[in-house]
């Protein structure tokens, strides 16, 4: 789970406006089946990406750090809502995809690679018209198994409405100096008949000195594909932070927020030491067109209803969202 931001250009004292929302239940099978059907039927009257590009030349992408790894009690620094309830997490992912009519979703802090993991459950929920890929990372001590009884290994994942024709996983952390044993994979996929590939990454948090090298590595690996790519994930930095300069130079970030603001918070943290809410914009979607022309976005926005903004105290009310991050949704126009 992110420890915060580098103190970039968007630290807000007041949270986004929210509507009332019930906390997710734990019953999965019937609910997810209905939600998956909604996702799969949302484009039934349109061409399937398994045979041609997304309808109307547009690609709808969702990215979300779901803080799905187990651990963290209410009132402690590592707390994140519903971390030990994978059924609720998967249910909410599918629901968000249906509401935003997503063609693809990029996920961070998700367990994958084993039956019963988030990624496995998501594959089952979405059905055969979707493809899911996961890539495992590791913590500073080198461990990657999801804790607290959760199945699989901690990392990132993508799901696309169509057939993945190829996928690559590369290490984004510099080989030297390697003071820790941690790993942060860059996961990229190509999809049949799609002009864009899709990559996802989770950048190191805080003031880690490896961040500039990691960002340069990610940017370079994506550019090496030589094709248009959507890069989505948790960058642990506000937009225009100095460490993100390689991406700002060679990529276009979606910043046309639906509420008219230049940026919108995507991450909430309760500062236990000061008793204050802290907001940052850490989750971003970048596009590289591989053609020398800027990417065109039809829209981008933040789903604040799925971000928990309650205070992290032992006497706090139930969480108001399913993660400390909000999903970011964008519509990318084709060439």
C-alpha cells in the first residue's frame, strides 16, 4: 500500500464530494455473475475486441490500486479497507468495470498466480470473452506470497475484453544498487485487433532514491515496443512531479477531468500523527502513440465513491470505499 506522495503539486486538505454508498458485502457468486453479465453485455451490440478494434475507435481503460494484500488493522498505519475480503474486492472491480463500460482494467496490489487469488476469481467472474494476466513482485525482504490467508503472490494484473496475443513482464527496479530484494514488475500485453497495447506499473513510494531510475526504465521499456501503448498504474507521485519527467516528455497524460479541475485526488491517507486527512493524485494514465503526434483523450475522471475517506481510528465508522485509492477511468481515441 502506498505510504504517500513525494509532496508534489496536489495535496488537498478537503476531500472530494461523495454520495452515500454502502460497504460491499461478502457474498460473491450470484452478485459477481450478474455484474459480469452486465460488463459482457455492455458491448453486445458492438464489435468485440477479439475480432476488431474497440467500437467507435475508442478504448475505455480503468486503473485501480485495490490494496488487496492482507494486513493492517483499523487505527494502524498499514490499514486498508477489506484487505482480507478478496470476494468483496473482486465484486467491486467487476462492478466498476460495468459502470464505466471498460474495455480494459489495470490493477495494482492484487494477488495472482494461484486458484482462489484475486486474479483467478476475476478470470472466473469475467468469463471467456476476457483475458487476464498477472505478474508477481516482491517486498524488500524478497517475499511475495500474499498474507493473512489470501492465495497467490502480490503484484499487478490486467484484464482486457478480447484475446491477449502476447504479454511481457520486465523488472522495473535498477539492478544496482540493489539494497533490497524487492521487485516491481512492468506488465505489458497486446490484444488481437487493438491498435494500442496496455502496460501497468506500481512505482516505489516515498523518497526512495531508486525512483528516478525506475521511471526511466519503465519509460524506456514501453518505448521499445515501438507501438502505441496505454501505460496505467499507481505512480506514487502527483502529476508533473520531477521524477515523472521522462513520462511527461515522451507520453501524454490524461488530464481532462470531468469535473473541470486540472487534477483530482486519487489517494486518501489519514495522518495518524496529526489527525488530518491527506489527499494526493498518485494514479495516472499515460499514452504513447509511437507516431510523433499527441494522444487524444475523449475524457478522464476519478471514481471517488470507491475511495475510503474515513478517518483511520479505532472508533471510526465503516469504510466509505473499498481501497485507499480511487479508480481512474479514461477514454482514449483511436488514430
